[in-house]
């Protein structure tokens, strides 16, 4: 009886080894990839932050309201950056999704800043205020440049987070399959109780 149990355990362990070795490798984002994304985000924020100040200064009341939202997004990004620097793998979870959403919000806000500045520049040109129009056009150009960078960083984050989600789904599927195979091995090797 003791020998039969020992053999059953050896078969189970051998079966699990074969099952685990046969599974594909999960492709979770690595610490290096996450750290690169964080560096890119920091550079983008360095370009974005002064534009928020310019937007507030040049766009009046609308600029003040928009700048408040922009600063909130920057704060959210900086909180995530701090967390990822301490533990990069926190990206592979809910914080990574919140980070991606904040990048997407920042990208949208920069586009709004640029389009608002362009609209205001047009109005200033129509009233003959070319100096103010030129200043607003420069803000719109700067926003466009920052948007290109923010969009790229946001796409990088989306790609990494998509990989995380796919690897997580693959891991869950693998877990279910492994459990089912283990149960089959156990059932096959179990001895019926003797009466």
C-alpha cells in the first residue's frame, strides 16, 4: 500500500513536470522594458509641464480650467512613476492600466491645448493682434510636438500592457489545464477503497 502511494506520487510529479515543461513561456513585460517606459514618460512630462503653465497664462479662464486638469494628470503619472521605480512589476496589474489611462488622458489634453491655441490664434489674427496670435501659434506648435511624444509613449504603454494581459490570460488557461491534467492523473492512479 505504501509502495503504491509512493509510485502514485512519482507518477503525479513526473506528469506535472511534463505538463509544466510543455507549456509556452509567458511574455510578461520585463523590468528593463518597464524602466524604459518610465524614462520615456519622465522626458515627456518635462516637455508637457511647461506647456501647461503657458496654456494657463495665454488661454485665460479656459486655460486655467484645462491646466488644472493637466496638472492632475501629471500628478497621477508621477505617483505611478514613483511606484514603478520602486517595483517595476507593479506595472503588470491594475496600476499599469491606470498608468496607461493617465497617459491617454495627457495625450488628449495636449491635443486640446494645441487646438484651443490654434483657434485663439485665428481669432487674434482676425482682430489684427499678430503678436498675440504668433504667441498662440507657438504654443500650438509646442503642443503638437509634445503630443507626438506623448502619443508614442502612450502606445508603448498600451503595447506593454496588452502583453501583460495576454500573458495573464495564458497563465490562467495554463493553470486550468494543469489542474485538469493533475486531476486526471490522480483519478487514474487512485485505488478504490477496500470494504
